[in-house]
C-alpha cells in the first residue's frame, strides 16, 4: 500500500509542475504501473486486512479511472498523433482531483496498519 501511495503521489506530481508543462513521456511510463499492483482474495484476509484491502482497491480504481484520459492524450503525443499540443483542462483537472481522492481513500487502509501520512 505504501508503494501504491507513492505511485499515486508521483502521478499527482506529474500534474504539479510549476512551469505548467506535463511530461507525456513520464505519464506513459508511470500510469501503466498502476495495472501491476496485485489483487488478493479477501476471504484469506483478517477483518482488518479486508478493510484495508477495500481501501486499497478503491484508491487504485479511482486513480486509474480519473487519470485515464490524460494518459491516453499523452500516449497520443508520444506516438506523434495528438489532437492538440495541449492537454485539455478537463483531463488535467479530473486527474488531479482523482489523485487527491485516491490518497484520501487510501488513508484508512494505511491507518489500519498503523501507517500515517
């Protein structure tokens, strides 16, 4: 869960460049790593583990869903087929707010194991 938190934070950081520029190369390298996180059989977990796993799953699903459009845009830039040279604001805003929401969703799971901010 700590690794997932770091990846979510990294995605947020890609959107927080003070110059306003977004590295599409970094996006296409970072976003797909979200699909490498393991899944577990909740029946094999304790009640605390099940709650933490629910938090983990919700955070992962949130960041995958809300960052998808920005990833797809950046993928088109890297492939040389962008529809525009600028990331549409709605993609950036959705991704950034999704990062914040995912981090909040992950907090209870981390807290269940005594891991704070």
